[in-house]
C-alpha cells in the first residue's frame, strides 16, 4: 500500500514580531531580546497548547492521489483494518499538561504572568524529575475536581516531589538551581489548595530558599521572575497572618531593584504590597500593646499610610499608561457582562486584569488602615487640639470621604468642596506668620514669574551682552581723538575712515588702526574700549551695593513684588532713554548703563526669591498642607522618601535616623519633590528667557540691516544701535506689565519701622531701612556660617561664578586680540553662546532624568564639561599643534564649538545652582539669602579677571590665562560633592525654628534691634 507522505511545516516558537519580520528570536522572558534592542513592544510568544498541526494539506493530498492513479495503484480493494489502540498517557503527562495549560500565563500577552517562567525552563530541561513531579502533583490535584479518582495519584506525586525536593536541597549544587526553586513554588499551589496553614509554612520555606540563593541570582532573568512570585506569596501570607515582611527578603528586594525597570508598575506594586504588610503588622502590634522597635505614635502610622496611599495613586497612573483599559457604558442590562453602576471595564489581556485587581485589593487594605487610624486618633483621650483635628479632617476628606460612606460622620464639620471654594483651598500650608499668602500656586502665576525672565533676559543678552558695550565704545569713539595725532577717531577728518566713507567703525577689526583712540574724562585720556570696561565694572560695584541695601527688605510686607516692578520699570526706562544719548553727552550713557545693570541684577535677585515661595505653595507638592517646619519622611540613610519617587522596602518603623546627620551628598536616594519642581521651573524660566533673547536679537539684527540702507546710519554711527536699545527697553517694559498683572504679591512678615518718638522724616526712614538691610546681611552671614551645607555651597559658588565670569571675559578678549576677530564675528559668537544656553536649559533636566542624576551630580557634570574650554586652549602650547597652526584655538572657527560648550554648560549651571541653593535656605528669608548668593557671585567676579589680567601683563598673551582658569574650574567639584541637600534643608528648618524661639525671648525683653531681623523668621 503506497503511503501518503505530506510534508509537515516546522512550527515557529518565535515571538509575534520576530515571525512577522522573519528574524531569529532569542526567546528570552519576559520579552524577546530582539524586540528590546529594536525598542518594540513584544507581543509575546505563541500558546503551544492552542497550536493545531496538520499532516496533510489539500494540495498535498490531491498531488499524491494523482500520482497513485498514474501508477495504476489503487487502495480501494484493500481491506481496511482498524487501528490498534495507542499507549495511554501517563499520570505525569496528564498532570504536567494540565498544569501548563491552567497555571501558566499564555496567549498573546508578554510572558511575565503567573508561573510564566516554568514553560521555558521545562522545555530546556524536560527530563528534570523534580520539576516534573511537582507540576504533575499540582495538575492532578486540580484535575481531581472533575475526576475525584485522581486525588490518590496527586498525593502520590506530591510525596514523590517532596522527597525529590528534599534531596535537591541537601545538595549544595542542586539547591541553588532554578529548577529546584521552581519545584518549590509549584508545590506551593498544591499546599494552597490543601490547607492555608501549610501554605504559609511552605511560602516561608520558599522565601528562605530565595534568601539562601543570595544576591548573585538576579543576574538571570528567570530568578527575578521567581523572586516576584515568592515576594507576592510572602506579602499575602504576611497580611493574612498579620506579620511584617521579613528583613532579609526586603534586602534582596533592594538588590533586585538594580536589575529591574524602576518604572514597571508590576514591580512597584510588589514593593507596595510588602510595605502594606509591614504597616498592617505595626498597627496591629501597637493596638495589641506589643513592643515595637521604638515608640511610634498613631499620627506617625497615619502619615505612613497616607504616603502609601499616594504611592498607589502613582502606580495607578503608571498602570493607566502601561496596561490601559476601556470603560464601557451599558445603556441596558445585556446579561453578557456583570456591570456596576451601568458600566464595566474592558481589558486587553488577562494579565492586565490580574494586575489591576491585585493593585485595587492591596489599596483597599491601605484605605481600611487609614479609616481605622482616623477613628482611633479622633477618639484619643485626651483629645488632640481642635486645630490639629480640623487640619486632619481637611487633609483626609479627599482621600476617604468619596469612597467610604460609613466614615462620613467623621467629616461632618468639614464642608465638601464647592465651586466657590475649590479643593485646592484644603491643601494650603499653615501660615508661618501673620498675613502670609498660602494660596495654591496657579499656572497663571508661574507664567507671571516666567514673564519677567522673558522680559529681563532680553536686556541681559541683547543689551549688556551685545549692544551696550558696542554703543558705549562707539559713543566714546565718536567723541574721541587719536592719542598721537589728536585727530578725531570718527568723522570726515578721521584717517581711519574707509575709502567709501560709509563703513561703520564697529564693522572693522580693532587691529586695523595703528593708533589708540582715547577720550578725555576727568582730566585723563582713556581708551574708548577701556571706557566700556570701566563702566561695567562700576555698574557691578553699584549693583552689589544695591543688592545689599534693598534685597533683605524684599522678605517683608509687599516689598518683594514692589521692588521687582520698580527695578523692571526703571531698568527698561534706562534702555529706552539711550535713544536720546548723543556723543557730546556720552557720559550720560555710562550713567544709564550703571542704572540699567544695577536694576537688572537686583530684579533677578528679587525674582529668585519668589521661586521657593511658589514651590512651597504648589498643589503638586505632596505635603503642601503641612506647616513649613514639618519634614517629609526620611529613610535610615538620611535620604528623602516621597511617594512619587521612592519605592524602597522600608517598613513603617523606618524613619529619621541619627546617622542621617552624617549623610553625604553621594547618597543614592531620590531627590525631594520641592527640589525637582524648583529645578523644573527654574530651567524652564532660563530656557524661555534665552528664547526671547534670541528672538529679539534676530529682530535687532534685522533692524540694524534695515537702518543701514537708510540715511540714519550716516547721521550717527550709534543711532541704529540706540534704536535697538529702544526696542529692548520696550520689550522689557511690556513683559514687566504682564508680571505685574499675573504674579501675586506673596507678602512677607510685617516690618515695623515706626518711631515711637513721633513722626519722622522720609529720609530718616530711608536711612533706617538701608541700615536695617546691612544689619540683615551681616546677621544673614552669621546665620549662613552656622549652616554647614550653605557655607560649603557658597564657597563652591564663589569659585564657580568666578570661573564663569573669567571665561566669558577672557573669551571675548581672546577673540578680539589673539584671533583678530571683527566685532561682527564677536556678535555672532554671542548669538551662538545664547542659542546653546537655551538648549542647555532644556537639555540638562532631560539628561538628569534619563540617567537618574541628582542636582549636585548634574552640577558636577556641567563643571567637568566646562573644563574642556581651558584645556583645549592650552593645546596650542604643544609644539606639534603649534606647528600645524590649528587645534588649540589657533583659528577663529575653533572658538565657535567652544562657545556652544560654554552656552550649554552656562544654561545648566545657572538654573541648577539657583534651585539647589533655594532648598538650603531657612524658610522666611529667601530674598536675604539670595542676596548673599548674588553678592557672592558679584564679589568673586573681580578676582579671576584681575589675576588673568596680571598674567597677560606678565606674558603678553591672553592664552596664558588658561593656566589659571583650568584649576579654578575644577576647584568647586569636591565642594559641590560634599553638599547634602536634605541635611541642609533640615538645618535650614531647624535654624528657622531656633530663630523664632529666640525672637519670642527677645520680645519679652523688649529688644527692638533684634526684633527687626529675628522676628521675621530668618
């Protein structure tokens, strides 16, 4: 009889994506490695138990039949014999097949579900008797619900599996194998079906085996999946038996975190389950009077419960993105699905259903703990103060009231949110002083803060950084004469006039003239270029004095916003008034520069003082409703624990630890939400300011180009530049008006300047306020000396700001003298640095989040990149490069890439240093400490340029200044590394509390001088 041999295609076990593109799949779990490398979402592997194999196709059958007919062979007359009975499947095969079908996750979802790792391990080690016996026992006992006669066989297989597991555990080699742990986990299902107490003992044994395997096990992906299973079983057992999660398992969890995705909702849910178990056990132990590691109050337990509840909200946000589901509204009851309130959820996979339901079940336990604690606290005898009870009710209303109607009577004294009193009102901080505005920060107010940065940054970049120096130099040049010939530098009789007589002096290289252009001032002949430098030096000095005299006053009453607007309007007016400055009165131009630069720097200091206040009142800050003196939970190593960032396995008993005071800035804990929000707002503000500056600079260049085509440029070489400054002033004024409308005043404590002797004259009041500001600065310095973290950071900022100012000044001087670049090219260099600074302001937060960098680590990375500039400049001293004439800043084009580096680094440092320092400031003295911050910046800017100037005088080369700049840039790195932000924050709050207590003592003694500073909560 001829046989019909139809070919059978080989069934692919690759994932869906690899089979679609016909590539080799590595079949890793939980996701294919090829998909991970291609950044694709793995659709999972085929369910082997749903595959249907066919030995023949219709085409093959037809072809074989035709071949048989051609050969004359026919099987029609051959008698058919019934097939013999095949071998019955063994109990092992029945149990294993049923186990793999019913107890492992299959389908199209990624292989990460319940016992999902077993099929892969089983296919790689089919003959492992221990694993086979374990799966067969579980499969048979589950199948016995339909065939009771299989119970006896299931128990036999269970006994066999237990004996094999015990033999494996007795072997040092077999005990650490994945197959042994898989067998133990599989048998746990059998115990769960049989008896709960036996299952709990079995789970503890599995946990002990996981601990014995050590931390090195997590290098293998299946080990992490098995750890997830054991951790989930252990969490459920601890909750059921009211026991804390074991410490050794918690340590393994911390190690496993290094090998997992920290944003995976499944992993984070497991961590929250362990914390829930420990919290539940701690509350039960205290209620039963059992000893605890330390005395923990009910309020402490409530705080931890609320933090855990907030963690669940964060996990739910992740789940909504990772495992979304659809809400189906059911108009009429169809009977196909069980709906609740006329709706049901439609999930994509069974895995998503399991993950969502487990999350909700654990969250229900946490909510029940919160409800029980609220009742316990409110029923305490003696009762808590009424203020505390009201604040507690307000804080918990939004958490419990909507979903726990049995507790509604607890919150009857708190009215539910209404349209006239939004929910955010319930989250206001407790005022630190009389009259403090604790209204939650709105997006409109933050944009009002942004608006002033957009306004003033234009004057800083387009005015101070580009056109003001050119305007001052050109005004003095049009009034000056050559030193030797005494002929006018500009005009018909000027020997430097170009052939066509129309080229403005600012478009020529400075080296084109053989004689110096000087101008008479106070009986001295001053180089016109030096005139601009001296003007800005005087402006920096006046600015520093102004900062000291006025900045401390911004902390009191409505002075913060009043000073900001005053500096903005006066500064914009000075820029617009330049349109009236002609060469005969060029000295008035210097006066306007001094006033404008002073207003610019002072206004930025006042603007910075708004940042901590806006952050403290932002609704996104989890503890916005708490008093400023209260701290967030701290982990044992002194790092901040926040529900949105922290998913450590610390239990309810962990908290502030004495060792926290010795923590260093190198800790790996997450950054506080205040610092994260402050950094984000600050970075965005700097970036928007740079965007506005680039836009106005492009408009200014277009305006200059347009005016050069008219006769205006022939009337005066400075008139087009003065029109540009008019545009800059109008821009500054316009956006300051936006700030005036959108930014809230945020008043500080009242400042008593009244004279008990009667009415005083205005000038005496002014002198008294200025004297008070200098006293405040001195006392602020004395306070800062007591704050180690503030002192270390200010020392680092002193060196870093000096390095930044020195590099900027040296770069311009280097471009003009060493590289012989024209003024136009120097202007393009400024635009390049500005664009790079704008990119850096937006880039560094992304880099920080991508690599998990804390703020001080980001600052150190910026400094290390900044070091490239002087090191590259010193390459020209190497004879080989010097001979080439290129590399080491020997050609003009080489300075443009370094300008990009300078801009990117400056954009990151300006935002991160500002926000990082804001976290260290004692509450209530933001403007005073930012004044100290700015004074440190301006004070240091004198030292670096002076030393570089001496090096230039000694060597005759600007390049020699790089030998000083290179070590100057590196010196702040160890200081920044030493700063511990959380420790500094605690020191600041503690200092504010001590000063407040000191003020109460001074009030009793009627010491009016101390009252001016200490009574305001510095």
